[in-house]
């Protein structure tokens, strides 16, 4: 029996017929009796359990014995055997070790029980049930969605069969979204900005940070106390108050205004801040205490005027989780949220960009506290309620807890951001962006729905014509082009466009777009199929979908711009994605043209940095030739081509410039010779020579790339010029492919991230 696992715990199960099969880098390691004896010095693998009990394992919550590590544990087991025998001889062991063993006797026995792999669990073995079978994709999708297994969901989309065309996108819910001294980070940042122009000089200027309240100053470095158990509202003392009258609301506001900061959260009937009704607002200024103000059955106008001075006081800091949403909700009530804002979602985004940032996840990670799940109030699925349909008492407890937990999170996360030297990044870039994005989202953008509807008719006619052409070319009058199974059978079984066709995990012919691209040049039918798919995507994703997303109240589309999604610091756009509107091809241009100014008194203006990432690369690398090309206002791609091909810029051909442009941008992303060869459709050898010539022309770029990887390997992260951090967990991975991705990110993240900043 081979146990395929990297887990050392399973060594206790090794015997003459059972070994561990473990991958170690690119090699395979077999751990048998002899391997265990060679490593630990005892012959019975079952004693590994006793060694682990002495040693302990924090990952598995096995306490172990203080002062005893792996070597000490192995020595004790080697000399005395099992834990029970060791405890019976503590007087002979003597010294500090003997005393610790005696004092931790009960916990040591518990540790052994925890470390032991149970073989007496009453589970019947049905070998047939272990046979690999076709997954139930529908059930898996539902389970993964329920458990928020987003990576698994993406993987599933790549393997599950697609028989029907995708329906038009619907508007998804609004996204809910470690120690380096500040002096070191500031010194690095200023050094990188030294000698730059107006933009960088402006960024180097000091930022005035709003004062933090006395309560925060006293508690900012104190982590939440924990006894190891996950706490909930049921076992945590708290004082949550429902505000039931205008008089009580005035008293609450008066108390809040005596503090320098307060935390708030809104509860709404839906997820669209423009159309949802405000159900209530919760507030917190002290830990484990909060107020909830019900709004849907209250004199809203009176309540708004009572709360307005508190929200519009610029001298009071406002705290929230995904605070932009709450700002927009209150704006619809006529309240402007002014003053310095602290968003716990954005604070955590700076700390760990690639992790989740929702409040429940943060509370469990930093506070050891599990908040009330919203599903316990409104349910989920087809029978889901809206918050205004839930009793006030239940909403009050949920909402007040949200404000309380967010306040507690702020005091932990704000301290961490300051420790890591990113408070200025938050103050200069992230915090001001909150109000900017709220303004943009509320303003919205107008589209010409009539023009899109007319264009949809043309695209449907084009689709019909393309479908007929594909059927004629395939000599299959009833072919359903949207069926991957039918299409695969025609292309690979009937027309045999490949002798060794790629198969899916469900044993069907693969018709993925990227795979089919390789046949488009030689087989016109494949080119026609890809054209059909492109038109269909334009139609369903943009032309038909965009008019459906127009807000009835404003007559505009109101996308959500997300600050805490991308790993690079860039914004993302959802519901709909307005950053991905096609324009490069002729079919896409009418879609872009359908975005129009609000009225005849306004016009749309487009502004863009000129080759900003290449300029940042020139700055970070310090390459004199690259810098000089920019200083002289040269066409950077022609200048690069001239160097690569040993010509004057005037003699560079359009194809040479195209190759140089691909190399310029590819180098930023750490492109390989293979990748460049694919992009340029040239042999690998030629691509390799092109990259070598590039580095010879710009030696500073090569030095920067090597240095970036080395620094990332040493520190585990890279930074932008403004101290935005990208943690690279896989930079030391033994897996070459995984490590290669991390190394490319080490090169690119400071460039792309600085551009985003």
C-alpha cells in the first residue's frame, strides 16, 4: 500500500506492506521502516505517534511539551519508548525536561490521543465506491457556490461539458467584500522617488494623517484576546441597544459626537444602493457596545436631520466595512458622509491582497469571532427574504454586531497597516478614492439603448449567416454549433482536422477556443466557428445585456468599481464590467459608440498615460538607453527595434516595430522565449535570440529583473514605489512551474502596481 501524502503523521502507519509515497521537488521519496529508523533512530514506526505527542504540532492543535522539539522528542522515544513509559521514568530523566514531562503529563497523554490516527472507526469499506466516476457537475457547482469555493468553481468550468450557449449575464450582488518599520518603508519610497518630476515629487510630499482617538491610541497595538476557541455572540458579553424614538436618537448622536471616530453600517432591502430602501443604521464607538436605529417604520425625514450633523462633521473619522456602499446608501437619503474614512476591507486588502476581505472572514481570522450569518435571518435561494421582512429585534442584533465587529477589526488592522509602512499608501491613494468612486458610481453612464437594439438585429442576422456557412462547410444541415459534443464530432471524427485530438475529462473532443485557434489558419471551418463564437459573445455579453442593466430611476448604467479585488492595486469593474468593452475590432466599435454623454451640455473625454508601465520600468531599472529614449521623445518601440536589429529608427519596418513592441511589453511580464515565440508566431530559437538581444540592448532591465527575483526570494514580497505590497507565497516553491509564476510576478508587480497607484 502506498499512502500518497506529505503528512509526517502517517509515518506511524508504516509497516512491511505499507509505505509513504511523497513528492519532494521533482523527485519521489519512499518512506518505509528503514527510512524512519534512519531519521529518528527507533525501529517501530508506531512510535512516531509518541514522538509527535512530545514534539507537538501547532497546525493540528497538538500542544506537546514545552522545551521539547523534534530531536529531543526522537531521543526520548529512542531511549524510553512510548509516552506512557516516558512518564513512568521522569525521575530518571531528571533535569528541566523531567520536570516539564511530569508537569505536562495529562496534556502529553492528550497529545498522543490527538496525534494518533484511529484505525477503529466503524466505516465499512466498499471498494466499488472508490472507483473514479463521472462527477455530478450540477451538484458540485451548487456545493462549491454554497461553500464559496471560487477556485474550485473556476476549475469546474474548465472541465464540465457545455451543451447550451451561455445566457446573457445578469447583475450579480455587490461584492462584499503582516513586520517592516514605517521608517524603512518611507526611506525606500523616498529613495525611489528622488530626482523625479512633478508627479513623483507630489507623491513624495508628506501626508497629514487625521488624529486617532485616545481610545484607539491606547488599544491599537493590542490584539484581540483569545483562548483558542471560536467565539460567537452567544458567549460574548455585549450591550446592543435599539433606538426607538427621535429623543433616544438625539441622545445617541450627542454621545457619538463626543468621540473622534465612530463606526457605522447600513442595512438595506437589497444590494443596489440606488434603489434599495434603508432598513436601519447601526453605530459603535466602544467595543462590545452598539446601537441600532430602525428606519423602515420610522419618521425617516426627522431621523435624517438628527443624524446629518454627525455624518457631515469633517472632524469625526468614519469607520466601516466596504464603506463606499454605505456612503452611497446615505447619499440617496440626502446625507453626505464627510471626513476621514477608515475601511476595514481596504486595510486588509493592503495587508493581504489575494485573501478574502469580507467581515466574517476577517472576524474569524483576527478576532477569533464568528459573526451571525446573514442566511440565519433571510435564508437563501428562491425563498430568500429581504431585510425589511425580518423582525426588528433579530435585525438589531445582527446589525449592531456588524458595527461592533468592524470597530474591533479597525483597531487591529489599522495597527498592522501602520506597522507595515502602508498607512501613507492608504491615506494618499485608497482613502480619497472611496469618495471618488462613490461619486462616479452614483453618476452612472448613459447608453444609447436604441442603437444597441438596432445593432443586435444586425448581429443576429450575421450569426444566422455564419451558422449556415458552417453547416454547409461541414455538410451537416442540422448541426448545433453551440453544442460542444456535436461540434467536436464533426471537426475531429468526421473532418479529422487532427490525428491526435485533445479530449476533455469527460472523454469528449475539446472545442475550447484557445485549442481551436491552432487550427484556424489551416481549416476555414474552424476560423468561421471562432468568428461565430466571437459575434455571439458580443451579442449576449454586451449588446443584449447592457440595455437590461439600465437603472430605471436614473436611466443610466451604474457599475461597481472595486478597490479590493485585483492583486496589483488596479480597480476592477462589475455589474457590468465597463473596463472590458470591446473597441479594437470593427464589430466592437458600435458597442463603445453606444456610450454617450449625459446630455447635450456634456461631452465624454478619454485620458490615458503614455506607455506608463514602460516608463516605470525605465525608472526602476535605471537603464540609461531606455531613459534616454523617453527623454528624447522617441517612439519607444521603434527605438527598441532599431537597437534590436542594428538599424536607424527610420529604417525600422512595421513588422520589426511590432516585434519590438511585443518584446517591450512581454519583458515586463517576464515572458519566456516560448511565450514570445507564440505571440509573434516565430521559432523558439528566434524568440530566444530576440530576448538575448533585448537584454544586451537594455542591460539595466536584465539587472532589474534578476534583482527583483532575488529580493522577492529573500523577503517573500515585492513593493510598488508607493509601498503597496504583493506577497509571493510561492517564490521558494520546489515546483518549478509554480515558482516561475511567482518570479514573473516579482518582476511585474512593482511595475504594474506602480502604474495602478
